[in-house]
C-alpha cells in the first residue's frame, strides 16, 4: 500500500507519482484530494488526485517541490512507500451538463484541473480547456488535457509556446469572438484565479475556483486555509476546496498567502543544505 509504482519528472521541480491505493482509486471523485505524509515525522501535505485507475488500484499525484517536505518527496524512487495516504477528502466538483465549460489551469493547477475537464466532458459538456505556464518547459500534461477536452488552448507568459500571455488573454479572446460560455472553472496560483474572476465578473459569467493551494493540514484543525467567501469565514479543506469565485476575497487571500514566506524560505534552505552535506558523504 502507498507504494510508488511509477515516477515521472514533468517539468523542472514538478514530479508525478502513480501510487498503489486501491480504495481511494475506487472512491474518489473529480475535485477531491488526499493528505500524504512522506515519513513518520513528515508534515501533512494535501494533494489533489490528478487521475485514478480503479482497475489497476492506483492514483496519480502531481506536486511541485516548493518546500522542505515536497523536496523530500521528490527524492523518492519507484518502489518507495509513503507513510500514509489518506482520502479521498473534500467535496467533489459539482458536475452536470452546463453546456460550454471553460476550464483554466495555471502552472501546477493543470493537474487538479485534469479530472474536472474529464468529468465535465463525460457529462456531455463542450469543454474548452486553457492551460498556461510561465514558459514551455514548465507546461505540464498537454496531451492528457487535450484528450480530456473538446478544445485545448495554451498560453505561456514568455511566449515560448502557444499564445504569448496569460490564460485570461485567451479567455478574453474567446469572449470577444462571441463564445457563449455557461461556466468557468479556474485552478492555479491565487493571483491567476483572482485575475480570472475579475474578468468573468465583468461578463457575469459563473465561475468556480479551487483553493486547494492554500491548504496545510487538510483536516479543519490548523486554520491555515481560512478564506472569506461572501463575507463569511470558510475553511477550504472542509467547506471546499471549490467556491464561487466571485464571492472570494482575493485581496485578503493574497496577503495571507505571503505571511509565511520567510519561514518557508528558511526551512527550504536548511533542507537543501542538509541534502547537500549528505550527498557529499
Ligand atoms: S488546511 Fe488546516 S484547517 Fe484547513
């Protein structure tokens, strides 16, 4: 159980693990996440389930090495085991036939968008997916997103692939072309989701955002995932992770996300230093 069957490097710092987890593979729905712990003393890391294969009894997890714990996970090899994988957690995405759904994934947010695009398409929607990254080498899951969508568009911030610009530039051009959009879904960095909501609000376009990037312990106990939605405090891990994007206070959210950057940097540097020392031995 919890054994890594395959490991792939998707882009700089982004790794994909297919993990043996038969019960979660059968029970999960689009939008749900698991909590993993690398070892006995490991921090709890919430990761959205990017894919699952109930026949093979496996789930796919994709993560970016941003701090000490994810860097440690990145050193795992095929055959290694996670201490725990708990889930599926969180409310599943509301899937129904809306008509035309635009699914936008930015950076590592493309991974949690994958099961949503797939489920929306399976429910009979016309799914226009827009994926974006800072540059071509950081773009992930292009072929899988193509298969999960009716139509796929790509943007890169530096213009190295697809449209030069942001996912919002492609969304704006779809709106300008007269595309009738019934629902927008966005997952990615908080500023990207904020920008999507600012644009869709102008056109009164219903928008769902997944705030999983701000979760910490995923149990409703640490309080780190507090967010103000429609003037009320919500916990992303318990009440979400998906919310009506037009009701989320993104200004407050961006501020809170920056609160622990210095501590995260110290922890990351300490891990890199330790690993460096060990690998020299
Ligand atoms: S992630 Fe800790 S309370 Fe939600």
